[in-house]
C-alpha cells in the first residue's frame, strides 16, 4: 500500500475489533481527505473485517489493510536473554512496540496516527494530519493524570493518540529500546506500553499537542473544541455504567450510524435526540 499523507493504525484482537466500526465511521464521516487505514490484529473474524470495511467506505477513496501479527512469536525471536511476560493474560499489549517494523520496515509507511479503540472522532482530523506531517519523532497529549505521575516521567503523554514519525523512530532504535525496557521491567509498570514510551523518550523528544487531539476529560470547554474524544481507564462508552455525558452521546451516535447508515440529516437528528434526552437516560 502506498505511503499516504493520512495514515491511521489500530491494534486489536477479536474482543475489541467489534468497536472499530464506530471509530472508523466517525473518522470517515467527518474527514474528507482519503485515509489509509491499517488494522494490526492477533485475532479477528471475517464478519468483523466486513463491518470495518463498510464503515470506511463513506469516502470511496479510503483504503484499508488488515495485518495479522503474531506478537508472542515475534517476541520469542528477539527474546534471547530477555523474558517477556503477558500483560492482563495477553501479549497484545506489546504490539504497538513493533509498529516501526510492521509499517515502516515492511511497508514503507513513514508517518502514522496511532489510535486506541476507545476513541470517537467529533470533528475532521485534518488538523491532526497536518501536525503529523511535521512531527519529528513522537507526539501526543498530556495524560489527564500526568500531574500525579513520577518526576521521572516529565511531560507524561497519554498513548491512546500518538503521532508517529516511524522513520525517525526506527533510526532512533525505538523498538529495541522499548523491548529491552519491557523485559527489564516486566510486571512492574502500571501502564505498561504508555510507561515505556514515556520512560524511553525525554521531554525534549516528545511533542505536546493541544488537548483537542485527545480529549480525555468531560470539561465543557475541552469538549467544545475536541477533535478526538478518548474514554480512558475503565470509563468505556459501551458500558452501561458510564453516565450519558456528551462524549458518550457522540460515541452512541456513531455506533447507531455504523449499523444503520445515514447522512448529515440523520447525524443531526441523532445528535439532537441524544443530547436532549441524556438527563433521562442517566436515570437507568
């Protein structure tokens, strides 16, 4: 696949792939530029692939590639004197550390926007892609809990939205540094790959972007200008226990549209309905 100016990658397994249609629908609905989507997976069903494809086709110029990646096997290849242990019972948490190899070395993709699955777009992504064009190494938004992190993690960024210059990261030796640290600190890190990224890269090597690129809170001012809404921690939009705030309404809107379709009129009607009735929905 050609190296586009607008590349997006997600890493998943079949447990979380069912939420990708919502993310990709929201991005494709708002962003007019053609996007090259990459889905790196350890497991996924054909039905999940089909639904994901359907939700990037809002823009017929969008493309997608599904990349199967056996992270556990790849870790064995580089293990040698290192010992990698599963994170939450799986090796999938290591997959992000291989993106320079998966996309740059094997596919010549030099720049990519990495997104977690628990995100929904609220506006066009053109400003994010413009910033990606000039990213020197790696960029993101301060984690909402950054002030509580250790002093050794200055400028502690949230890894749910990452602007990656894969070529520069490859030349920096990011993958090997990350794997070395992952093996050395196995079982010790609270946020695993997020901790690893922040420990390897100093404040002068990370670019801090506006909170609109990764809106983690429910602050009204941040919500108004938010481009990407991120549901961090255990606050997932598909959980009934999450209150019906504006961010959840936006996710549910695209969940509905990812299944039934609809253009701008449907989007506005759903928007009005969900925002009007959310106080009543919070009762349940």
